[in-house]
């Protein structure tokens, strides 16, 4: 059952689309990430009508349950300016943070993929470690991702920095450290983003028994 | 938008009628990246005794149509013309935190109507 219908077509459409707030002001337009276009086209209802039945509440391309996919850019609070590293063998360190305040309490994360673009002249044999930032106060497992020159680094955080069974924090802060064998290695963090897939079970049709 | 007069107006047998939802109409066109709008449709038309090729009918609806034809009883009108098959839509938009969001919504487009 839907909540009591607020007045006006906009409010009614908001409610039908389960959006808690109307769009405010003008968005900071930015290019739509190709992965989001791909996922949108993959769910194009026309495909559904031409005999490619779409599984409800499932993101085929990523192979996980879900009905909301967000591409969240890092909010650039204290990232990109590498912090000096005093530990030998450790290169520059960064802290990136993601604003998750838009995620509703009923949503359950089913995929959290960090994507980082590093710029470095020679990154052979480097590794990037990803962990919850110490500021989160809860040391968690550290992920190690090999750096591949010219390609974005991807790290699946579910089960590591993001718990699959707990509600998401309002802000996710991650500490990134470059393991490159030299403290004076030159590398720049060009971009960091989080692809977050969540499932809001309230939007999923009840399993209908076959007649 | 509904487009009056298309397909003979509200009369005729129970079937989908065009209803286009436009995000521009509610001023969301800067936020919604795609689609610009979608055909939601709605169901309208008479539910009389089932006819070959007519809308799908439940047995209960047949009984009700028979009763209504034989002895109209106040409060027990003919069966209703309602969505019988629905399909999903996806909406890609910027949210208020400037994230790019893709949401899937089930049962948003009335593809078929039936008498119930």
C-alpha cells in the first residue's frame, strides 16, 4: 500500500517513483558514465517486449540482485593531494570519501565497486591497497589491487569496506596507499568513483504462484 | 497527456488507452537524463459478455457480466476494465547529491487490459 498520496501531480509522481524529495535547483551537469548508459540501455523496456524477459530486481550486466544503481563521484574532501608516507616501500597515500546520504534505510547493498584512475609514468609491479579510513575508527580488511598502466583500478568493497548486512554509513571514507617500493614514486589520483547497487525489496513484485 | 479521440474515444471495449507521462511537464527535464517520458497507458472501455478476440476475462467477470445483463442490481455493476499485463520502466537521472542514479520500476506500463 502506498503512503497517503500528497497533492499535486509532481508529488504523486514522486511517490510513484519512490523518490523522497523533488529535484532541487539545477544539477551540476557532468558526463553520464558509460557504465550507467550501458545499464540503462540493457534495461530498455523495448528489449523486454521483444522476447528478452528482464528479471525483476536483478542487474543482469553485473549479475547481482538490485533495482537501484548509483554512480557516486568522490566528494573530493581530502583526496588527490597525496599525503607524505614515512613508511619505506609505501608510496603516496590518499583519502577519498563518498556521500551515501541519498541511500534509503530499506536499501540493501548488493555490489559496491570502487573505480580509481591513477596517472603515473611507470606503474609496473605497483599495488594499491584499499581500506576503510582510520577516521572510520573500525579497522577493516585491506584489499590489494594490482595497478595496470592505462587501465582503471577496480576493487569490490562488499564484505571488505562495505558490509553486506548492515545499513550503509552516510559517508564512506577510504584510505588508498600505493605500494610501489619507493617513497618518492610519482603518481596522481585523477578520479575516484563508487558504483553502488542496492535492492529495495519494497519495489520488487511479490513472487506470484503460478496458476 | 491523454490523446482524446484516438481509437474512438472512451467508448468501445475494454482496452489500453494512450497516456503519456512527460518529465518536462513536471519540470524534471534537467534532472532526468533518460527517458524524456514514457507511455504509461490506462485501461478503459466496456466489459460486456466475453467476445472472441476481446480482452482477457476471468470466470468471475463472466458471471458478473451475465448477472448484470440479466438483472442489473444496484451496487453490483459490470466487471471492471483494469490492467492485465504490466511492464517495467527504468529512469536515469541526477539526484540531489549529483550522483547519476538508475532506478528500475516494475509494473509501470499497462500493456494489456482485462475485465476483472
